[in-house]
């Protein structure tokens, strides 16, 4: 190994997971020296961000030391090791609780009731309880040792807006924040407003990008680049391409829709009995050329047409639950889910079942995706009950990471991702750990950085890191 040229040693390490790079450095002196090079960990962290669906500007790559790059790249595997190996009797203790007593724009103690932590753990959206403003905070990186600022880096001065979701811009360097207006109860139309911001810019500011009125809004899902799907109270689906300001309303054939989400230019609908997938023409890169039928286009002020687009129906799969009854809760992929990853859909059984189990249905990605028959993985849990809130699904070091509330506990569950050699049905046992116990107004957890942010019962922010900072 010592005879290998340095370029070849760097090339070999560029194909390895960060933990494998650490193992390789133990084999000989030349690999030990090669693994200390900056380019090795720049590449490794870049791959970690892509594989985990992380907001890349969370990490100031060019300004990070080799030690900081290595720490950030290894954080997902170190978090998994802690969850697997630490004592399971009590809640997992954070490695540090960060002192964070922020101020609002009038230099008053800040309080909030809603938050959204951007994957990467650095940028945080909050909604103030004092004036209702929406703020963006820079919490700094877990491994850099920088102090967090006491003032937000940008604000939206409109107290009527409510935070819904955040997704990356098409180039991956900015954020699209989905909000809606909280109007008086008699109003049936809900204006949804999208803002764009580039947090790493010298002077970041929110810019208004678009607005769409949704009648009796129930649910929203977004995907990178500004593609949105909404479900309204009448069971209609509204799809909106922000880049072209095209939107379509559709009365889907599915009944009793439980969840819906977007993956690239596909819409996936989950009901209590089946999974259906539809190819959406306006979400293609060349929608007019490649649509499968008539496409009704509209601008924001136009009325919807009565004709329905003839979308291509690519999957209709009846849900089979080998070990438990009909579903009660669905877990869908985060809007940050990597485009190269298999699409995973989690299904929790109805309450009062005798078994704590969850089924994952996996739709294979790739140039020739296999969607005729999803693979199924049955996951067994221990002591998971009384679910009150389920967050979207994330990835953490080759594991599915499910974040949820159970009674007053914030719970993290890890389930190993199946390989394509596992067959169409497989089973595994999940690792479930409580990471916080007590009443909270809201919370979010980033598995890439191991950072938990909660809003306490008295509406104060608390930031906790579950991966130790570099020494």
C-alpha cells in the first residue's frame, strides 16, 4: 500500500464512507497521512450532504479546518453509534446544551411557538409570539465552536403568516419558505405565500416569490426547485410549479387520501388501501413537449379550467400488511429526500394492535426504476405507543430516521435501510431512543448534525447537540 501514488490513495478514499476512511487510515502509514489531507474530507463531507439530503450552505467548506470537515462528515455515524450503544434505560443525554438567549428586532427577549430546522442543523426558521414575525437564525455549525448570534439574520414583518415548510431552491444554495395567512374563521380561501432567501449571502433578505389562494387548505408538500402539491377540504389536489407560475386543480380518483408527496415530477398518493403514483406534466423540465395529454395552464389570477389533464398513471399498488391491521399513520419522505435514493413510505398500524410494528414500502429509484412491485420491510419496535406527532422521514448513515412524539417524549427511531439483495419482503428490529422528556410547544431534529431544537413550554428556544464537538 505504501507504494501507491498519492493520487490513487485519494481516489480510493473518495469512494469510501467517512467511517471507512478512518478504518483505512489504521492500515498503514501512507493511508494515515493521506487521510489527513483536506481534499479527502472536503469530498467526504460533500458526499454526506448529497446522500442525506442536506442544505449544502450549512457548511462553509472553504473556511473549515480539516478537523472540522472530518467532524462534520463523521457526525451521522457517531450519532448512530450513540443511539445503538448508549444505555437504553433513560433518555439520551445531549453532549452539550448551547447557551442561546436571542433577542427580537427590538432587543427584547425572544419567544416563539413554531420552528423549522433546515437539514444541516445550522439555519432555523421561527415564528415570534410577541409580534408574529418570522425570523431566520444562523445557529452556526456543530463542530466549529463559533458563538451563536443573538439577533436573527433576516425577518418577515408580517404577523399573519404561519410557517409550513422549507425546501431548497433549484440551485441548492437558497431556501424556499412556504407560509400561509392565518385569516378569520369564516374565510374559505387560504393565501399560500412563498419566500426565497439565500442565508449565506452577505446581506440575506427574504424575497417574495409567489402567492396562490387555496380553498380550505388541509395539507402541503414541496420538492426542490419550487414544486408544490396541496390538498383541500373538498378532496381536490392543487399542483403548482413556482418557476413557471403554472398550477392545476384536479379531482383525483383516489378516495380517503391520507398523505401525498412529490418526488421529482411524480405525485404519490397514499390512501388507506393503496399507493398510486402519477406522472405530472407541468413538473417535467420540458412540460409542453412531453406531457401525455391536454394540459390546462393558468396564471395566478386565472380561473381553473374544467378539463382534466390526462396524466400517466404509473403505479397502483394495493397495500398488504403481513403482520398487522389497516394503517393509521403514514410517514412520508422529507422534501429534502435525495433524488438518488429509493423512495420510502412508512406505515404505522391502527391503535390498539397487539404488535408494535411498522411497514416500509420502497420504490426503487435510478435510470430504470422498478415500480411494479414495491419492496416491503417490516420493522419491529419496543415500547412505542401513544404517538401524538410524526415528522417526515430522513436518512442517517444508511438508516431511515423517524422523528416523533410519544406522550411527552421526543423519540428518534433508526431502521437499517434494506439492500436490493434483501428480496421483496424482509424484517428488522428498530432502535428507538428518547432524546428529550417534557412538554414542548414544537421541536425539530437534524440527524446529519445530531442537533435538536425545541420550544419549551414557556416559548423559549433551546438548542442541544447529541454529537460531541471536536476536541
